[in-house]
């Protein structure tokens, strides 16, 4: 048959091939028909945008859309009573930081998030082009407003001859109606990364969230937890040199804003006046030896009080945004957020065209509690959340893009904050508790945020003070969990368990009848050892000052709080980690006269490390704000 009808055979073969292709296609279509609805459902259920607070954005359009957004990022959280620290342990080891969600005063507390809810919330928000377009068409500052404000400095300002004039057409471009080019959807279950390690959180034996498992700490750098100290150590004097170098370098290499505004010129005027401040070291409230340059600090502080205006973004939903935590070791970021968002704060402006600084009101602690996926060993979704927030405000407003975020700042006290903000906030001013030179802390731009341990938010100053210098019989004191990092086991191996009667060095403080508790030791010791745990920062630094005890900081590469202003070596001792075997010898080498001088200075510097329910001059709130202001002033370039 084949030789007689070759054409017919080819037709049959072609039909068989077509039938085979058709069958394959049918199977594919059938499979997609079955699987696609689940895929779409999963996709839309995990990509809800939380950035709707007080804006005409995505939750404003319809009640239907609002109901879709609410479950993902604003679940209902019942209140929970706090577990306060007992006085028998270390400051950063024994307490549960987050106790409630929102109390009667509207302050944030811990969410009652189940592990399943956390995983659901761990996805990044997305913005549809039509939604972003609607939000982008109504920026808070009209071009005409910016142009009007940008044409001349304040009447009282007399800038030096070298100051540039603002161009007449220096107006702010209207935000693009297009959504950001990159709003990716991260995997709701982050992939485990074998290149990273994890260790227990500071409160690994307790949980902030009822029903949730203990939090596991994500550690980007395994070498940090090696058994030996890091050989790359920057001393305090070297840090000071680096600060001066960075100031000079930034003045030469700083990227200029896309257009100049009136607040830019005011900052230039402030910089000129600060650099040429008259000598003034007689102020009874400012003891000159405590400061690098008391005249410079005083003039800078005066100008801050006179002119500084901060714009606080209203976008973003609780509990990550606008949720101050006022209790525990992460309280600094919460107290700052609470006070700057209060209705009567004189530094805050609702007119963004008048702002010198822009505050990003997120809680690094609530970011972890809400979005971290248990046992994922990754915080990529947390980083993505912050990136999406920046993408959102940079489309809705022109402010971020004008300076690439250089006039924006954040205050974050969680250990992960440096790595979470290193890339997407590279130009921004970061106030960080974990102020580690090796973690990307930039002198002259970033500032060190004090880590404070607030036991009672209603009485943040309870138990303040301690015994006089002559009534402190103990040479030095430390107590804290021995398994927190590599350093404490070294400290305990040399000086723990009463190896020396003059040094009261403990792991967990013994609870025997008649023994002093933690606070009593702090109040009756000459020196309080502030040894690092997993990270360089420790609440013991502020605790020591709080109880009139001279801090002895053992933490290589730690940048102490308000470093750009304070002369830390005038009231604290810094002991290199490698010198732990010589700790007593170093302490005994300090003369009695020198010790009494340092203790007196600790009491004088104390006012800069106190939280007040109503802010007071030179207190912690004002000092944090001043450090951000001060760094911005010396970064400004037009």
C-alpha cells in the first residue's frame, strides 16, 4: 500500500500528529482550569496594601475594598497584661517588652497574632496602577506653594555671601501618576537561607504575643557570634576622627537636591551660625566638659527650637505604623514616636513645604512581631514591607525623590533595624539603638539612639538616682544572661562567681534571702559594667546613668548615644573586649578624685537620658531630635 499511495500515508501520519498535539493541549488547559482559581485566590488574599491611614488612598474608595484590606494588616487584638521584670536579673534579659495592643491613651502594645496570622501578614503590599494614579494626583504640596516658599529665606536669616540663590522656577514636580516600577510580591513563606544563622531573642523564654511561639532572632552575620572578639576594632578616638572626616567628605561629595526650597536655605543659614557660634561655656544648665563643643551644641539647640519643622507621614496602618511601645527595652523608638505625634508638638508641621525633616513613623519592634515568619530565619519580607512603604509615599508625594530620602529620618531600636534599613534608607538619617560600626553605621549621617529600659510607662522616672560616691562599697557590678553572645561567658570566666570580692559579676543574679536585688546593686556600685549581648547595644548604659553609676562599656565598635555632641570619655570608661582579663586593674587605676569627678558628671549628663510624659528642655526626646537635626544641618548642600 505504501508504494501505491504515498500521499495518503503522509496524510494519515499528519492527522495522528495533530490528534496527539490536540490531546496534549487539552490536558494542559484542563490542568490550568483546575489550578488557576486557587492560584488567583492565593495571590489576591496575600497582597493587601496597609498604607491607607488618613489618606484618600486605597481604602477610601469602597467599603468592599476596605473590608478586604482590614483583615490582613489590622486584625483585632485583645489586650494582655504585661509581665514586668523582677529586680533580680539584668536589664535586657528578664522582661516582656510588649504588653497590650492599644491602651486607653491610644498607645500601641503587643498584638495577639497567631502564627497563621503572622504568615498571612508576611506578604508585601501591592498597588494597582489605577489606585496609585488616584493617590498620586493630589500631593500635599502644590507646585505653586513650593515655588512661593522657595524664592527667599526667612526675613530674619542673613545668609553669607556664598549662599546660592533659589531659581525662580525651582518648583516641586507633581508626583508621577504611575506606580513604582518595582512593587514585587515576596514569597509569603520566606525561603530558609543556609548562609544565615539564628539565635534566641533577648526574651526567648517568653513571648510578647499570646499563643505565639518564642521569637527567633535573625542574624545576618555568623562571624559576629564567634567565640573570640572581632579583631576589627574602632576605638572612641578613631570614631571621633572618622566623624570629622565624614563631615569634610560629605561637604565635597554631597548630592544636591533636585530643586532648592526655603527650608534648605534656612538649614544653610543655621549651619553658618553654628559653625560661627560665639564662645559660651557659662550656661548653668550645660556643663562644658560633657560636650565636644558646648558653644556649638548650645547654638545648634537654640536654632533647632527656633526654626525646626518636621512633617510626619500619616500613611500606614497600625500595628506597624503609628504604634508606640512605651515599655521595655525597645521603648526609645516608642516614646519618640508618641511625643512627636502628639497634638501639641511645636516641631511638627502639617504643611510639608515648610518641613526641614520628614519622619517615617514605623516601629521596628512591631514590624518584627507582625511580619516575621516563625522559623523562617529570614527577614526579607520585613525589608520588602519597608521598601513598599517608601515606594508608596514616593509616588504619592514629591518629597522623598527630591533628596533621595536625605531629609527623611527614622528611629528604630530593634536589633534587626540596621540590616533592614541599610539599602533602601541609604541616604536617610537613621537613629539606631544597634549602632554598630560593622553593621553600616555612618558617622555624621546616622545617630545612636539610647536603648532605655522603661519599667512603668506611667512613671518613667521612678527609682531614679542612687547613693553618693562615698556610699558605694561595691567596685563594679554586672548581672545578665550568660548565653547572650560570646562576650558574657568570657567576662564570667574571669570574674564571675565571686572570683574577686570587689567585683560582683553574675550570670543570673542569685535569689537568696538577704541578697541585694538588681537595682540595689546599680545604686550602690561605683562602676556598672555594660557588657554587650548579641549586639553592641545594651540598656545598661542608660541604666547606669539613671542610677548615678559610672558606665564601663565593654562592647567593641559600639557608637554611644548622641556621639556627635557628647564627650563620652569625660563620664564613662571604655574597656576593649580583649582587656577583660585586666578589668580590675583598669578600674583600680582610676584615682578616687577622678572617679568622683566622673560620677558627678554622670549626674549632670543624666537629664539628657530621661523620658518625660511632657517633654522638657534637653531631655531624651529633644536630644534625639537634635542629633537628627544636627546631622542634617551638616549634610545640607544646594
